[in-house]
């Protein structure tokens, strides 16, 4: 099977999409799922909502640990001496007097977290939430549990061809602490776990990164089947347009709109089609050597459940920000899981589309605006959108390991489309002002409101909301007010 160069094909798609962009196919009901599918999902939501109403809280949710401290950055003078003084535990005030050239940010809200990076290495991060000044340590898990009150945490970097000698660090003015979430907010976190199955993931553990368009092996049975289909459905040859791709793209669009008519009318009944199809499916089940087109044929002519299972074995990686194939793959998974009523996969997949949680080599902000959030589908299903999204925005240290976490920026954009803005604004402003809620989550709600307000189209409402947000800001401690004001 002859390959079209992926980057060029992606560019062709992007050019056409820029002219008249509609990200995903919509059904007559205005959603990306059919009326029948929405009805089936709505029944599940009704059942889950009833179950949630009689559920008791199964734990006391505690906030992420947070502390207060100061950040220093030194890039000139006796940097080695400054490092030694830190290692010897020199008090912060003395250190500042000795190294007045250091850049200092005082009275920060600092959080800590740990994770495994892409190499499987344990990573510990200390991060100032508002200013995003941070220290990152690899394979030093003991640091996460180390007492920090009136101590330093620092990193020294020698001069290299890539950067100058420098020293950066935190001096902690308090110990890390967490506090219980008030029950109102704990119930939001619990609602997320009630709706988004914590026992499942989108992709299988053995899933491999792959392309959206092509199989790994051109000599495979899958490729042989696709070659047969292409030959009998007049798939265009990319060589027909070596420059620009316009003629090829038009021919491809024509082929794509007619291929199922051609297959349904005569090809699917042919013995050779069925022989090659069965052999390709058998191979795919053993090797997972599939792509989007082949999985589409499986869903149409064999089994939607099987197509979904094969899709979950592939993690599609976008080649650039204009490459929408990871979102197309996510949509395919969401649609198939909806059509097979696989709720444990569906809602997580739909939320991944909303949060743009896909893999890309790079991502430029130019492409962000085209990616829709599809909040309307969740509202139409009867999901408590506010509890779901706000619950996924809250951060707690003892959530279920597979608890769904939302992206603050993307959720702000989604909520700008919510049908009951007054209720949303009241809820968010109440959370921002609530001193029973920990400062970390209050700041997150502040940023969520900022992003929500940014995407509103009603300029009068935006202006009024900005004033209300500034009034709510006054309820924060002085150090947080100072840093939030400075961050704008």
C-alpha cells in the first residue's frame, strides 16, 4: 500500500479545515452522538445519579499539602559560596544580607507533588502555584516527606554551553500541611468518581504509540486488505498531485464520501473481501497492527465492540499542533464506547476531548481555538455538570488513584458555554471566598473563573464578573492577593 507522507496529509487537512472548520460530525440533534445513543446513555446517567444521591462519603478528602516560603535565584557573584551557606543552614535573613544581588520572591504559596516521568524515574516537584517557580528532583523520593520548616531546598547548576552558572532555592517559613475538604466540596470529588469509573483507563496497559493513518507493516494482512479495498473503490493515488496536494485532496474527499456506497453495493459480498477481512482481523487481534480506516471497517462490517477494543490498543500521537488526528482518535473511542454503551470508557473519553488530553509532539496556541469542548452533550445527558467539572478541578491528596483531573483552562472554556451561568458564577465566587476551603483550591477556583470569564462573549457580563472577582479576591491572605495581582 502506497503511503501518503503523514505531515503533508496533515497539512492538507489543516488547510481545508481552515476554510470551513467543523471539528467533528454532528447528528441532526446537534450533538456528536446520535439520538438513539444519547437515549441509551441518558438511562445510565439517571441510574448513576440515583445511586449517588444515596451514597455516603467513603472518606475524608484532604487537600494537597501546601506551605509558605520564599524563592531565591542567584546568577552572579559567589554562587558556590552561596550554595555552601545554604547547605550549612544559614538563616534566610542572613543569607539575603550576604547576597543582595539575589532575585527574591517572598511569601509564596508552595505545593509539592511526585510522579513518574516518561523514563519511569521518580520525580519530586516543589512549585510556587502562582509564580510557577519550582524545583524538580529526580530519584530523590525522600525529599517529599522531609520536614521543611525553616530549612532550605535548593539546586545548583554549573556553567555549561547551554546555560550559565546559577543557584535557585526555596526557604520554607512553614511546614507542609493539608486540611479536610468541607463536605460540600468533598461530595463534588465523590461525584466525579461516581460518574467516571476509577477502575478503567482509556488505553490498555500494553497500548503503543502509533500513527492515525498507517499500519506499522506494509506487508501485513491489514495492509493487504486495505490495498484490495482501495483498488476496488478507486482510491486516488497521491502522485496525481506532486505539488500542493489540492487535486489529490479533492479526489480523496470524493472517494471518502463514496467508498461505503461502493463497498456496501457490491464489494462486501465478494468472497475475496471476506477472506482478506477475516485474515486481517485475526492478525490484528494478535499483533494490534491496525489504523483508523481498518477499524472503521471492523465497526461497520463486523463488531463495534471489537473496533473499540482495537482502538484502545493505539495511542495516536500528533505530529504538530495542526494535526488533529489524536482528537479524531479520541472522538472515535468516545463514539464507539457510546454506541456500545460502554459507560466506563465513554465519559472518560468524552472528558479527554473536552480537556484536550491527547498526545502531541508539539502544540502551538494558534490551533487551540479550533478545538471544541462539547459541554452540551453532558448537559443533555442529565449529568450535574457543575459538580462534575468543579469536582475534577479540585485537588486532593487522597483521591482514588485513577480519579479524573480536569484542565483548568479547558474547563473554563467549556463552562463559558454552560446554560446556567448565574448558578455557575455564584458557586465559583462562593468557593473563592470560602476560608474553610484550602488556599490552593481557592486559587484554582480563581483561575477557573478567570478562564471562564475570558471566553464569555457577553462583554457586559465579562466586565461585571471582573468586578465581582476582584471583590472576592479581597478574601485571600495578603500575600496571595499580592501575587495574584502581580500575575495579571
